[in-house]
């Protein structure tokens, strides 16, 4: 059995779980998709998409259907996921910057409890170039390592192993990463130590044309529906995008099925927490936007399925509790029977999920701290803060109230009520809730460049953090890609 260790370098958050038997602790498999909006899964009513394994998982899980990516972009989500903090606290409020190696993060806490920890796939928290070697001290405590900072070249995809060997995934990387994860699970079926495994896929993020041909062909032959909030002039382009996007989703669905099979074959299903979620959604021309980083439902609303047979059995359940990204870490730690560090800002929702406390969630904070210049600022992207409740979305930009939607009566957000006199009292209530959350998180809502300067980040002439590859030990990165 692996010996529990003490965390170091994170101040008062030192603890030991030596008194707990590792065999009593659950394994954790955390599956993270990239740019998967919750609206595009079969169990959520999309009849165009084939996602049978994810749909089956939903029937065996607690479905937290009000899960929100409060800062809907890659690196900020990942920083909040691992630390339980809001982006202005951990500092990763933009892509391609480094998460503090001394952070009190999920894998370090699992390590301290005697867990074996593993990471496979996209990292996007190193800030030293998207193909550069990530040394052990910048892996946040993950031990087993098959990862790359970031790539979306899915059929020519590379990774760094535990050593400094640069290796290529065989074929479509999501399938190869799933095989690696399945092998990791099988190799630990007889271990006395529990494990925490994260698989971070690049799909269904663009480019859509890199999806497997067999899956793209499925959707070429279907008459695909267009969301009502996509302007007419984008319909043809949207259909073309959906062919590849849905093909990636069906490929992802295959991966989820294979991971579930591996867990069952290893005989550890009953005591394994399995989470399936996404870092944020994707607009794909809804509201005339293509990317993310905006407060619309297609951008912020993500799936969150939590399967834990030992606690919840095999019957599908639903929870309307509002979950924001910083809430995931404390919730997962509590469900695993582990302490939550006092550095965490998110809320522990485990009591709500297990039925030991009523759902008292009211609103979650929405924020864009610095819109990326290359595909947001020049297209009208802007800083905003807001709230998402179980019914409403409210957003305020630097100039004043911007958006107000009744998502119950207007699920496609076609009717902006922000200037409607009949809804003035509602807007004021939501604005007050937003201000409460901003005060709680220490967010004074300043222009994005203020934060860039405060953290001493360097941006290019589009106000974007450069993410070109840098050299590895003085050797051009191209050397390792030959």
C-alpha cells in the first residue's frame, strides 16, 4: 500500500490521512471534455447526436443539470477545477499562463491521502509553450503523466511521458488516450491504494474536420437541426460545423463506453466515482457568435454526471443544484471522504447531492476578466460579470446592464429583457446578487488590462497571451516532432 505523505509548500494546509484505510477510499476517474455544451447530448434531448454510452451513464448517475462554467474558457476553468478558487485568486484568468506550482491542488490532496494519481491528455496550465516539456514540479502532484500543454491536431498528436521522451499518440488521440487510461485502470485493479485518474480530452473542440471519417459520414447523411438562435445567414456554415462537432461527440461517447467497460472489468465499479463533464460550451453561431467566453447558455452550460454506485446505486437521479467550477473540488473531496483545504473558495455541494441538506443554491457568478483579442475583442467581445440562477441569466459589462434572459420561458435567449421596465425589479435583485458574489470573491470588476498588468503577464498587439512554442532545454521543439 502506498504510504500517505504530507503536502509541502502550502502553508497551513498540511494534513495526514494515515489513520484512514486506503481500501475504504473510493477510486476517482474524472473525464473532462473540451467545448462540449450540454445541449448536444442525447439524454438532454438532442435527437441528432448519437451518444448511447453517455446517455446510459446519465441513467446511472446523479445529473447536476444546472452546472455552469462561470469563466467559460480553457485555462481559467482548469485552474479553478484543480484549486477550488476563482480565477482572480489563482491568477489563471486567461489562457496560456502558469498555475502556481505551490497551489493546494486536487492531486496533491489525493496524494496526501495515499492515492496514486495520474493525468492523461490536455493540460493547459503550464504557460511555457504548448508543446514544451512540463517538469514534475509543475504537474501539481500528478505522478503518472502522459500529457501535453495543448494541441488540437488530433491525428498528429504528441505527449510527454514521465520522463523527457516526446511521443506520438497512435491515430486519433482520444482513442489512444482512452486505451492508456484503460490500461492504467487494469494495472491497478489489485492495488491496495486507491487512485485518482484524470483524462482530459481535446475533443469536441475545433478543428471539426479532424473527427474520424466513419463518424462524420453518419452526420453527413442526417438532416441536422439548427438552433433557433442561429441567424439565418449562418445556417449553412453551422450545418457544416455540426457534422464534425457531432462526429467528435460520438467518438467521445465511444471513449466513455470503453472507460466504463475497463472499470467494470477491473471489478472496481462499486467503489469508483466517475465524473463526466466539460470545461465550457461552444456557440457555433448561436447569437451570431462562434467561440465561447460569453454568458449565453451555449457557452456556459455544461454537462455534469456523477456516478458513484456505492453511495447512489445505479438509478439515475437529477439535481437542480447550481454548480460553478470552483465548487467541483470541495464537492469531490468531500464525497471521497477527504478534507477540504481552507484555500478553497467554492462551495461543497456534497450534502445536497447525497440528500443530507436541502438545495440552498441561488446563483453562481459569471465572469469574463479579459476577452482574448484574436477572436473576441475584435468581434465585440468584452469584460462582463453576471449571475446565472436556476431560471435567469443576468450580465453587466463595463458600461452597464447588458443581458437579462428568462431561461424558463425563453430557453434560446431570444428576448433580452434588460431594458424592459416590467423587469426592472428583477434586474435590480439579480444585480444585487451579482454584487454580493463579487464582494465575496474580492472582484472589483476592472478592465481586463488592469489584471494583466497586475499579474505581470505579457500580451501581444491583440491583447492575447502568446502561446507559440518555446524551446525545450535549448533544443528547437521541431526536433522532437520529426
